[in-house]
């Protein structure tokens, strides 16, 4: 069988329905099969990505034998393919990390792996689909998997975080559905390429209403201010690997859909400036909040929100160089925040309150994990030998080229705040007075492997960014080529 | 002050939504000219009967044209019941007395539900088997069947649905749906493409893969909703 983009959806769904039966054969299969599926998908993403880069043409797959505006289609272009490859790669590492993660070891743990696999499917589906209602369906899959995973420990705080997330998430879904209904009533199609082609016929007032509904609905998933109230709770109460998945997959899918709406579907004047303003507010408020946090995971969550604000700013500048920087930052954020959440989870593993002060002096007791955390912290603030430096540099250069000098100032000031709170944690970690009563948790072999791979990626990309810049450049070109997207999809129309 | 601000915000949001809704002219055809082959709705209306020989166009849209959405919705339900199971799971502790939350029901309800239960199952099955001919389909039929089980659970306190059977039904139905989709791909066509003869219009055996998928959806929805009801009704109060 030839590989095709629909495997990203069909194979995990088939596996998800099969796993409850496999569980009757062997409990171990429940853990192994999702890993095999995600591993297979990583291979598929590499094969398809090579094909797209070699031919220079996106792969557009038709579903159900009905050509684009009539049926649903999947688009695996240099842009979506880049994100999907990143997501499946991260998902595979998270699977290795969580394979023997101790706290998900009891009976319902079996459900963890199915939910996690569906979270991956939903996020990749959002990125791949070329149909706005299908995007909504995948967003629902992602969201419902995410609610269940947030409440997975079944304690009071977890339930509260999940309920908060559920309420805000349902609100987002409702708004999004309303936006789709209104949009369909105006353009009579759900295909994103055809919507992009016909959007200029929609009256201005209606267009802005629909756009606002989309931005609010998707902004909740993309952690945009002031819609991100769910994020710190969800990050800090969910199991460690799930926090990684939120940062590496769910938020990325949210940002992707926001960008797709702004760049491809709508042609609203001022939408880019809006992204810059919202991004800047998100970034400043989140980073200042991160400074005040005493809980490690909440601090990482606020830092994650801040980084997403930074990504929105870069997308809002809108030039090719800025979009390149934004995509590079998304890549870096997935890898580095992944490493930070993975190592951070072990640093506060047995402390009930997950406070930063409990980490004092652990640096000498858990040298490996602490080293990974320190590496991640140095990389995310953007210090030179690591990969985080390059994305920050590219975005600053793009901002300078577009003469957004105030923005550059804001970004640099926020970077200082970032350095302060990350270095404070590192200071505690290495020079704090050790507490004797904290029982430390040694990382699993899979955990060390996953963190090691991420750390290697951070260092290698930092020294030699050319490994990824080629892919990111073609991804940025593809995203900005709106006419090309419309043309590639609609040329398949077959009555 | 805070309440006033919230009210003001709600008023602004409500006003803009109402204005937007007023912009949609109800009753007027905004979905394109039925003569213009290139609009989606015209294409569905003009081609469904010939190309799929399905008289219920909505079923054709839900199961075939936009089959991937339906597969997604089925998985949403699957995930919801799975997530509920994982959140409400509780280890059974030694010496823990459990009290059922439902009160015993009357003789009338018990006798009546026994009588009506098979009829409900029959109606549900009818609705999803004839999804391509008459209004209704897998989701509706499955929900009807689940109400039958709900009735039995309310009438008989100790009525239990075997979880093992539910898991089998749910999984096999899901595998049928996704498997049919994959089979289309394996035959060299596209995912979820019809590969069976479409038959003649208005016959029970027509529409290619549509009835098979809808029957699978019916079983799956019924099993999942019953599973959700069973999970929720079995939360016991600690004594």
C-alpha cells in the first residue's frame, strides 16, 4: 500500500477501535500499539515530506472519491507537512517518555494511551484538513481527549482544571460552529480554498463578525490573551507527559488554525496588526505572570503562553522573513518546552505542591535531569549556542526590516524578564540548600532517552541551523502563497 | 461594577450576533443557484440519486460526501465515553459499603418497560437500517436504542449491561467503519470511497457502503451511549 496523508487519521482511528479488543489479549499491547502507530506515522511523515520537497508540489488527497468543494480533502504541503512531521516526532518521543511513567501505572492507565493517541490524531487532523467543518471535528476530538487527560489523576485540582478547560473549550467550540454556520450562509461552501476564493463577496460587517467569532474560538486553543485562563491550570494539573503534548501539539494546532484563517481564508485589512497587538499583550502579561509564579509547572505554562504571543507577533509582521522566524520559533518551542516539561516533571515529581522552592539543591542529586532542565532554560531564553537563539534573532531581524522598533524593544525587555525567572529557578536548582525530606524519582530509561534526543536536537540545531532552515523556508513560502493554495486544491474539481 | 461591565459586554456581543444573524436572509436561497453545477448544494441535489442511488440526500452527505466528518464524530463519542470511564474509575476498597443512587421503581414501570423494551430496540434498528431511505440514521437509531436500555436501568435497579459485550460491539462497529474506509484505499481508490454496487433507488439494498456504515454507526452509538449511562448510573454513594 502506498502511503498517503489519510493514514494520519485512518490508522490511529482503526487502532483506537482495535485496542479495547487487544486489551483482552494482553495488557501490554495497550501500551505498545499506540507507540507503533505513532512511530509508523513519523515514518509516513518523513516519506511524504521528502516527496513534497523533491517535487515542490503539495500532496492533496481526496476523501470518499468526491473532488474538492464537494468532498473533504487533505492538504499535505511543505507548510502543513512541516507541522505534522514536528507533531508526530514529538508525539513519538512523548510516548517513549510516558511508556513507564510511574503515575499512570494503574488500571485506567490503559485508557491514557488511547486518549493520547487520539490527541495526536486530532492535532494532526486539524493541520492536514482542507475543510473548515472537518477542522472543527478534529478540534472536538483534540479537545475531548485533552479534557479527559487533564483530569486523569482524578484528584480535586485536576477535576477543577479539567472542568474549567471544558467550559472554556465548549464555549470556543460553540463560537466556532456559529462562525462556520454564518460563513456557510454567505459563501455556500466549506472548502477552505473555495472560501478564500469567494470571501471578497461577503459584506464587510458580516465578514468582521465571522472573523471575530473565529479568532475568539481559535484564540482559546491558541492561548491568546485574554482567552487563556484554562492553560495554567490544565498544564499544572495534568500528568507530566500531557503537559508536553499540550505545548508541542495542541497549542501548535490552535496557532495553525488561527494562522490559516488569517492568512488564507480571510482578506481583512488590519488583521495582521490585530495579531501583533494581541500577541504583544499576550506575551507581556504572560511573562510578567510567569515571574510571579511559585509553582514550577504554572511558570512553564505562562512561559508557554508568552512564547505563543511571540509567535503571533511574528506571524502578524507578515513578511516572509517574519513568518520564517515564527515557524522556526514554533519548532523550537515544541522541542525546548517539551524538554522543560519532561525534565521539570521529574524535578517536582514527589512534592505535592510542585513549588519551585522544593527544587532547591536537586541539581546534585538528579544531575542528568537537572542538566536537561538547565539546557532547556538556556535555550528558551535565546542564548547563542542553542537553537532558541536563532528563532529569536530571525524574528528580531524581521521586525527591524519592517521597522517595528517599539516591538523590538518590547521583545528585548520581555526577554530580560524571561532570563530573570528561568535563572532564578536554575539558581535554586544548583545553589539552593538541599532539603533532605524530599524523595526523588529517578527517570525511566525511556524518559532519559526522550530528553536526550530533545537535548541533542537543541544543541545540533543551535550549532548548525541549516538542518531545518530549508524546510522552514519552504513552509513559510507555501503559507504565504495563497493563490497557489487555492489553485492547487481547486484544480482537482471534477463535476 | 463588575456585573455592569459583564452586562455591557454581553449586550455588545449579543447586538453584533443579532445583526449578523439578521444578515442571513432566511428563506432566501443563499447557497447558490441550483442550476449552477459548481455550487456544493446544487451538486448534492442533482447528483445524489444518480451517482449513489440514495433517496435521502442528507444521509448521502453525512455518510458519503462528508464521511470523514462522521468518522470523526463517532470517535468524539468514543472518546467521551472512554474519558468518562477513566475519570469516574474508582478502586474498590476493602469493606466499602455501596448504596445505589436510584430508588426502587413501581410495579407498573417494571412491567411496562419489559413490554416496551423490545419495541424500542426494533424501532432503533429500523431507523438506522433505513437511514438511506427515510429520515433518521445511525446516530438517531443508536440514541433510540440507548433510551431503551435507560428505561430498563431505571425500572430494574439491578439491571446490568455486560461491559465486555459493549466493548466488543463498540470496537467491532468502529473497526467496520474505519475498515470500510481503508478497504476503499486498498482497492486503489480513495479513503471511504464507495466500492459496492449502488443498486436501484429506494431499495433496501442500495447506496453501496452507506447502509453498512450507518448500521455500524447505529451499533456504535447505541453501545457508547449505553456505556455512558451505565457508568454514570453506577456511581455509588459511599456509606
